[in-house]
């Protein structure tokens, strides 16, 4: 097997047939031996049923169906753990990741033997609203200041990489994952190529503002302890200011007290993020539970 294409799916009922048609044509036209690993992340529509039909009619299509929605990170992990190709790709099924671009990335990795990963980054975000673009830009700036792992602005999960990279990623024992950060953390030589997402033909993005904020905070917490260390420094400075105020004025002003309380609440909130991560990993629960597997010959367990 030369190329394993991992396709996480959540409520992609409308786009699946067209996606399968295009990706299959592109890979066959370029004479690439492949497998398609569709991971249904507990979809609420007819996604799993359509995937079952695709799997029955295409021996190269394999399906993993979760028992419920576990999130895209878990879906990608399940695909990686079941991929058998010498090269592995991750792409979305919503038609925004072009199969033609995928083949170009794959060929680039074949020709650039010194590199292990080809990562696509968005060359523009014009289709997004101003507010979302601003938040995204702030996230990358903030992450690259406080985190030990640096992220290229616009870098996506749309990647092609060698199996050694896949092995390094699935070897990590952590349960709460931020794959963009993990790709950077494990190292390996990476080529970044620009791409413009295709226009979404069906439905709308599954990423709400709340989900994006949660995802971004999780990414920062996963790869940096600087927020906690910064809180200690801020707390120390506020304490010194308060003591100076008390010595000079004989009491603490209402504004100082309010500032103290604000810092305390912020500190509790940030520590809660880290504690929740620790709690999730200590529980030792699996990242996903498989309800159904189709097209696989092995008995690999989740």
C-alpha cells in the first residue's frame, strides 16, 4: 500500500458521494495505489449509511464508525492508527481540500526525499468574517509567544507525511490531543505549501466560535506552562503594589481590591484548564470507541 488517505467525517452526508468520486478519479488517474479510511465521528445524519454503501462498492474504501461524537482529533487518531500505507494523508470530506492538491503534495514529498511532511497552509482567509479572521490571527500570535511549539499561521490538518511520522504521533500516550501542535512537537522536516480552500458546496462549517475558542485554549495548554508561570509573576507584582498602597495610604482602595479579585478569578480559570487536562489523562479512557469497522481484514483494537 502506497498511500493511506484518512478522512474524518461528521455530518457529511451531502458531500460524500462527490468527494469519493473526485478523490478516486484523481488517485487512479495518477496511478497511485491507495486506501481511503473514512472515520465517521458519530454523525447525526446519513453519513455512516452512505459510507457503508461506498465501502461495499469500492474495495479501497474502509470505514470506521464511532459509537458517538468524540471530536475531529479522535477521528484523525483512529484513522492514523488503522493506516497501513507507506505515506499517509489527512483531508476533509467537505470538498474544501482539493484531491488535485493532495496529489501535488504527495508527488512533492516523493521528489523531496529530505522531507517527511508536506503541510498545506491557507494563503488567504477572505471567505471568513473579519471577526473570525482576527481571532484566528490573535491565536497564532499568542500561541507562538507563550508556547514551546511554534505554529505557522494558517497551517491546516491537510497534510501528507511518511509512515515514520504517523508512528511517532500514535506513540504519544496523551488522551487530549492537539494535532497541529503534535506535528510540530515530534519534529521531522516539513515543507509548507500554500493553498486556497475550495468553495464549500454543501452545508456549513462544523466549527462554531465556542468550539474554536475551546480548541485554541486546549492547544495552548497542551504545549506550554507559561500562562501559569506568568500568573505567578503578575500575582507577585499585584501583591507588592497592594503592600505599597497599604503602607502609604493605610488601607486598600476599592479599585485595588477589585483588581485582586479579578486576578484571583483569572488564576483559578487558567489553573482549571490545566487541571482538566490532567484529569482527562489520569482517567485513562480511550480517545474513541469504535462501533463498526468495514473493509478491514485485521482485528486491530481501538
